C-alpha cells in the first residue's frame, strides 16, 4: 500500500510543488559545494518522489475509458421536415473577388482627400506625387481653405463616377523588337531603347517614404532685451540729449570745493585743517666767504 493512497488530486499536486522547491534549493547548495553528500542524497530522493507523484497525477487525471459502441439516440425532430428548411433558397453565389489593384492618381487630378481637422473627405487637387507605384504619396491642396497636406494612397479617393484604372492596366504591352541577324562584327543601326521601361526621375524620392518636412526655424535667445536696447537707441537718436529747461534750479556747489577765504577749513562740511599759505621759495646762491677771510 502506497503512502499517497487516499489523497486527492490537489494534495498530490501540492506535494509535487514542494518537492520541486526542495530540488531547486539543493541545486543552489550544490552549486557552492558539489561534494556535499547530504544534499546529493536529498535531491535524489526528491526527484524519485516527484516521479511517483507525477505518475499518480497522470493516472487520476486521465479521462475515463470510452463506453462500448452504443447506437446514437434518435433525433428529437427531423430538420428536413421543418418548413423553414424545406423552402430554403439555394445557396447564394460567392461574392466577386475584391479588386486589390491600387487606384493611381496624377498631378492636377481632383480627388477626395481626408482632412486632418475632422478626418472627413473633402475635395482637393493633387499638386505633387512622390513615393513608389505600389505606395504613392500625394501632396494635395484642399479647396475649402487652401491648406496643403501630404496623404497616403488610402487617404485619397477618386471623385464619384471618375474612378481611374491602375497605370499597369493603362500601359500598352511592350512591343516585340525585331532582332537583327547575329553578325557581331557589323553595327547596322543605333541600339533601340524602350523608353517605357526607363524609371522616371523623382528627385525627392527617399526610400519610397513621405517627403521630408522642412526644419523648424531656430529660436534665438535674448531677442527681447536686444529689441529694447535697439528701441532706446533709436529714440535717443530721434530726440537727442536732454535739454535743461529755462528757469530750472541750478546745481548746487560741490561740498568738496576749496573755499576762497584764507581762514577757511578744507574738507567735508568745514572739517580739517585751515588753509595754509605756501612758503615763498627763494633762489639760493653759493658764496665763498671763508677763503676770502683767510686771505
């Protein structure tokens, strides 16, 4: 008799999860010390227990064996006898295949384009055509406000009653060229070139994608202070320096000026020493009096 007899399926699954956690813990310890025999034995026992539990879970969760081949029960009612199915109309023919050929428009064509404002289609004129034949990019100008936008092929529709065929259908078949006799030593005429096979030159075609937007203008810093200084200088040039009005009070005398009186004091508000008269400087003349007296 097994230890797990009488346990439910949920209990067996829970024990399997616990054994798997024990195996992962043993792996972490053995990664640091591979020679630890205790964890080696513990891991082997856990793996054996997991195998037993999984076998029991598989046997209990297996579907019951099919019953013996019994005749199917008779239907409660026969659908063929119902009047609704008896008078059913024959199967409708399948819808025609959708035309996946893209509609190609040309420059100056009047079409319906999706406006970016309210996502509705309005009448517009194609001004330029870029991109590839399979994925064209149109630049349209709306008639309602003369705004210009770049649109993909799915955002442009033909006017009602004026749908165009694909350019691939409109192009004539390539004529068969008559090959001259194979004489490689003589050139009888200039080489014939089929101009319809030459791709058209599109200067702004970059990886069949939309046109490159123009870069935004750089914003200069300190524009307002420069404009203010410029206006002040222009006003000064126009008006000129300020003129003293007639009758205005004259500026007071400076407190640092030298007084005129001989006894006045020099300094702020009369502080300091009184004014002194510079001593007169006389010219000194050398005289030889000693030698004359000795003689």
